C-alpha cells in the first residue's frame, strides 16, 4: 500500500483497531500555540537512543500482550521533526527487529506524524520520507487563513505568526501525499474565521479538513450561536459551489446528533488504556494526555516504565471505561448524544477528584450547535441532489468510498 493511499485511508486503516504506540521524542517546539494543551513544553526533555531502544525491546519482547494485528508507531512532541535523526534511527531499528523476530506486525505497520510543517522541507526530513514512504502517514497542521492561523500558532521566541513558514511547504506535502488531511483547532477567539479558513484550505488543495473545538473550558457566552452561524454559512458555500463532490470537512458528518442506545452503544470515545505512550524518561502512560506536560491540575498517571514494565493494576481502570461509567444521566439521555466527543485526559485534569470517571462537558453547547448546523447541511444537500436527480449516484459513490477505506 503506497503512502498516498495510507493517508487517504487514515481514519479507517485496519478499521481503527491497530495498536497505537506513541514516542514523545521531545517536549520542545518552535511554536507556542495559544490553545495548545501541552502546558509543560520545554527544551530539556528529549528522548535518548538508549530509552528509545529499551522501549522497542520491551514492546517487541511482550508480543503476547499486544495481540492487535497491526501497529501505528506514532511520533509526537512538541514538534517531532526536531528529532528527525532519532526518529530515523528508531524506525530503522523497528523494521529490522520486527523482521528478525518474525513479529506479527512486520507486514502491517505504519509511522505516523502530525507536524507544524516548519521544517518539513529540510534535507533530513525529506530523506526520511523517501526511505519510509510506503509506510508513512504525515499531517501538517495549518489552521486556515493567515489571520486565523497567526492568531494562535505563533513562534515562542518572537511571538510572530507562523503561517508563511508553514504554507510554503503545503505544495511539497501535497505532491507527496495528495490525499493528506490537515487538523484545524477552533477556540473562542477564532470562531469568526471558520468559514473562510476551511474554504482557504480547500483552495490550497487540501481536500480533507479535520476540524474540532478544544475540549478545555474556554467557551464564552454566545460562542455556540456564532459557531452555528459560521457552520451554516460554510454549509451554504460547500453545497452551492459543489465542494462536497471532492472535499470533506469533519464538522459535517451524517451519523452525529442522534440519541444513543446506552447498552448497545456503551463504548468509550477514545483509546486511552488501549494505546501506549512513552516519554523521554522511559515512563509509560495510557495516553500522552496523562503525561505531566499535558496536565494543568493533576499529577501524571504513569502505568509503568521500560525497566519494570507495565503495571496492569494501574492500567486496569482504563480497561473498564465506557460511556455509562463516566457520563451524567443527562448526557446518557441526550437526544443528540452521538458524535459528542470527550478527551479522557481532559476528563481527568478537569475532574473534582483524581478520577477518570467524571466526564468533562465544556463542549456541550458547541456540540449541540454543531448538530443543528450539521442537520441543516445534510437536509439542504439532499434536497439539492433530489431536485437534480443525483441523490442515488451520490449515495452510491459514498458507499464505494466507504468500502474502499474499510
């Protein structure tokens, strides 16, 4: 499977059932994004080769404990490409060791990155991409228009916006990953720029815009109304100018905004506990959001280390997480519950006590606003398709794309 298809199928690769293992290779970054949940970024904590090697050896030595058929080796920071030499060494070692051990992941793995894109065109990054192209998934984060992007994504030293440093690398990235998707984050100050930012990304050639609101409690009175208006206006343009034929925006998804069966659909939203993260000190976490640099109020929740291994007792609380165990009754009974997301790390950080069983609901109004706009989008789109006699063809094409992804 080539790199372009891997990225196109990103959200559905192995039906989302691959083991996700994350190396926090550095806590440093060129940027100081205002909405970033990584509150403890610093230049000192960088993973050594010794820690990386011991991590790999531990994981591959415990093959029986990780039965997933596939694996995503994920690299984050800070900015992961600041440590491209270490990453290159890690990936080489992984490939050799999986082959030598005849590990069941050898023929079913990929290396995944979300990067700020600033040094994407550097010689070492490009050499790495060329070497590993058939097993790569790389997303560059660009928030939209220059105004929207530079409002939050600023250099930590100068305070200046980073848009120009990132956008210059978008053509190269899309040449290498034509189906590459970007990740856009929305916070209270930049709601006004949602519509023009999504359209701007489309015009840059980015066909998949994954976009979400921050989970933290930053929302102001009236933000939900403005959010809804922006999304409805965006919906009008996407439909009227027929962007929907070739472009996607994750805010508009057919299967959200419905009630959920509390028994049949009683699952956890994220993979915390099924994933595994390791930091520069060789400490294991159930997710990167439980490392100390991700937490404002709570202490890190470690589940082991590269010397002593994983403590299954510390992991156990995550394995029984589900919707019922952490949601208020009003969330369980909510008529638009489907698609309402949560972050397990934010749940923990925002909870009144040191528990992972108290669901944070700061995005409640924003989700309901999204549902209203989403309903508007699909009603308008299907009316248009019905009038033009194109609905059957549209649904057929959509089904074929879904089958291809799965």
